[in-house]
C-alpha cells in the first residue's frame, strides 16, 4: 500500500486479533494439538500476519492450500509445521524438503513420484497421508470396510518408502455441521479408524493422526485424535453459515467512508438499472466501497449499513467502487465511518444468506486493494 495513504482513507477490513485469539483458544481447549488453517490468505484475513500472531499464541501447525502459500509463510518467518492440503508435483520435492514443508500424499502413486524425485535430489520429503473416507475429493479411497483395508495396505507401503517420511494421516468430514447426518460422520470416522488401527498393528501408526475440522471441533469431540484442524471457526464464522449466537467471535469487519451526503426530490431513481425509486424526498450517503472491494453486488437493495451506530438501508445497485444508502442527513456527514458487513452491521452469516453462498466465501472475496487493519493485538 502507498505509504502516503492512511489504510482507512477509503475502504478497509478491520481484523480483531483479540477475537482471533479467543476463537483459537476454543480449539486449544480440546486438549489436542491445534493446526490453524490459514489457506486463501487466512480466508481473506491476512495469512502471514495472522500466522505470526497464532504461532506466538501457541499454534502447533498451519495448513495451506498450495506450495506458493507455504513458501510465503516460511519465507515470512513462520517456523512451525506447514501442511499443504492440496497436490504438489513431484518436481518440487527439493523445494518441499529445503523449506521443511509437509506435503499431503493424495494417493500411492503421488507418494511414489515424490519418493523417486526426493531420492534423485538426495533429500527426504515429509508427508501426511490423505484418506477419502466419504468426501469423494482427494485421498486414498477408504469408503467402507473393504476399501478402507485396501487403503490401509497402500498406506503401509507408503509408510515404508525411503525418501518420503510419513509424519501424519488425516481425512476430512463432509457433513460434520449437519446433525441429521451424524450417522455419516460416524461412518467416516470408522473408515478412518480402520486404517489407523491397521497401521498401529503393523507398528506404523503416524505420529499425528487428525480428522477434526471446525464443525467436528464444535460438535463432535469423539473425532478428536492427536490434533484438530481449526479453519472457518478461527475467524469467528460458523461452519453451517447460519446466523446464530454461540462462543465464536467474528474477526473481520468490512468498513468504508461516506464521500457525499445528497438530498433528492420524490421520484428520483438511484444507480444502474434505476432499481430504487424514492416515492418521497430522500437523502443518500454515497460510500466508497463496491463489488471490486468484495462488497457483493447481489446485496443490492437487500441489506443495511451502519453509520454512527444506526442501521440504514442500502439503496440502488452496488457499483464497482461505490454504493449508496438512505440516511438521516442530520446525523451523517462526509468522512463518517460506514460498516458494511461484520462489527455492528449485518453478520457475514446474514450476508451470505442474502447472497446465496457461505460466510467464508465472502471474506475470501474481499480484494487486495482493501487494506487489512489489525486491532487489539495486545
């Protein structure tokens, strides 16, 4: 960001670090090791800044999506274990080893490719075996007893490779946030334990076995083994994206400024498409945020903003860089702070329901031109 500009000159995302730590402590209270998932720039909150803060708070490990994210953390000073959750080509075996980055082994052939590349480079790559116990995404197919036993034998072979060191094994639950499907979550856990028990019987149980995502941390203590993976809940958002009141504290608030306060006569229409028409004289506040900042256009005419502690309806289509709200002209002035989502405005859950998506997609969509401003770090 240009050093001549205040980070709050236009539009910014306020990140409450005290709330981040509060949410982290909920996972820590399980008594298990905690892996903080900070992929996708920590769900839009700033991966390196949040990662350094959480490492200082005691986080045991971090998870990212890809090698570039892992390198950003390692080169930025993160020293704890970093697990790449996605696939990385074997051609980067030396990079993984040199930067002490742990790679997910998505299947046996991937492990063999990494082992060959690592042997040729005279290095050893650390890996966590991924089991597909019911997500049907990445991993060794382990859905049902027979498949789980086949996966267990593949995991045994992977564990005996000379240049890939298996340091963990994990799976991912698909419906741990859906009480009506708890039976499926239990089935997934049983599939995982079939593999884990087999490896244990062969003296090959990985050092770190983990299954619990955020929903499992909150709702399924029976799934917590050696470590828990805290993702969306770390940022104060609920895995099912439904508005609710509970122990989590929201971390991000999207804020902007009023640039103009304008009075209009009855019959005036506002913004593209003329989707808002004032039947009576009205006043708008023009604000300096739009969909290019990550304020969803689909919220147009269907949300409120908060200015000086009062809620006001948003009016007209949200533009790329600006949007309007109907305000009391006696109470709002140029330069006032506007909270769009989070904080004292609508929650990310409420916004996601209006848009028709999930809460953390919205925080991930807050763009790079929006500075992250960190508060309450002490």
